[in-house]
C-alpha cells in the first residue's frame, strides 16, 4: 500500500470532475492544503461549514471534499472573526485540505443529477442540457429519466420524500397530484433557470430545488408540467455517496488504501416546519 500525496489525490478528483468544465462564475478546486501532505482519510460533504469542518477534525481526515464552494464571490479576509475565516483557520491548523467540485460535478458523467436519479430509482435517458463539448452526449446539466413504471405525481412525491435525506421542507408539489409521470427531469440544486429546457424535453414532471414563486407560476401557466421542489441540500447529498464510491475505486486501483467517508450531518439551513391548518396535502 502506498500513501498518496494531496497533489495525487487532487489529480484523481480533477480527472473525475475537470475544473475547466465548471461555469465561468464558479469557484472550484483546492481552497487550502499543502500539495506534499499525505492523505489517508477523506470526508465528502455538501457544505464547507464549521459543523462539517469540526466533523473532519474529529474523524482525523486529511482532505475534505465539498460540493459547495467556500468563497464563491471572493473575499478580502480570512480572519477567524468571520465564520468563513474560522473555517479556513480550523482546516489549516489541523492540516486538512479543502477541495471543491461544484458545477464541474454537476456536468460530469456520472454527476450530481445522476446520483439524484439513482436515489429516486429512475433510469437516466440523457442529459437535460447536453454539454456541447461532449461528442458522446452524456455530460451536461440535469437528467431526463423514467421511473420503472408510471407513477402518479402524488406517488412520485412520496417516493422522493422517502428516498431523499429527511429535511424540514420535505417535498413541495405544484400540479395535479393524480397526473401520471412517465418521464421526469431532475436537476440537483437550484433548477428554475432550466424551465425552458424542461418544457422542450416534453417530460411529465420536474424535480429540483429552490423553485421560486414567479417562475413556477409562469411554468404552470404554460403547460401541465408537475413541479416537485425538494430541499437544495437533499438533492445534492446523494452525490457525496457517488463521489466517495468513485474515489474508493481509484484508491483500490492505485493501492492507496484511502479511508473514505460521507458526512451524514444535515446542513440544510431550514430546521423546522409548521404546516398551515387545513392546508392541502
């Protein structure tokens, strides 16, 4: 067994999720870490928040890989008096590297939406928005899928509520609960910018996160498309398990013997829910 250096582990991750495929506005790659440090234990999580960093410290991880960036819009300080600065200080003080795979992991094959489809027991047919740089047409944003048999919108929402990690929000639905779902589009994370692509795909339902009032209202006015809105964190967490399995396979192939973990800490910021009396269910 050989112990990889951080630079070797990062090269393997970049091969899975090439940084060049990320959106221009995104901030992916290594945030902190010594390229020469050894890596024996890796933790995957959605959010690089203090709670997750403390978990990495307790675990004895050398590398934390998150889906969400720590500094998406840049910064002028990493002072420990700020919550993001405290994250950086904790990581460096404990020799833990932080690496981010965000929209490059969204576009990958397999990527975030493949993991979401897998969690919902859906068969992936094609990308929702194909990557024009992919001649095989397998990479891109979102996925067009089909269930193993037609489901009503109510049944599909219940499946999503059961299969995705539990959150205070659960699954919100816009549409006829008894309409049949034969094809569905899914997109991990915020997806209401994809409504035109979803309509063009001709699917019966669209499951994503962070759906806003006006885009949903307009989408419902234009078609009978059913919309299912899950918590942002819940739609992206399945990728952590997929990514961990991919790194496990690489570790076995190279004889690295990495110990790879997935955080099950719920970092969805919404932590309670009070249903309105008499609300539809």
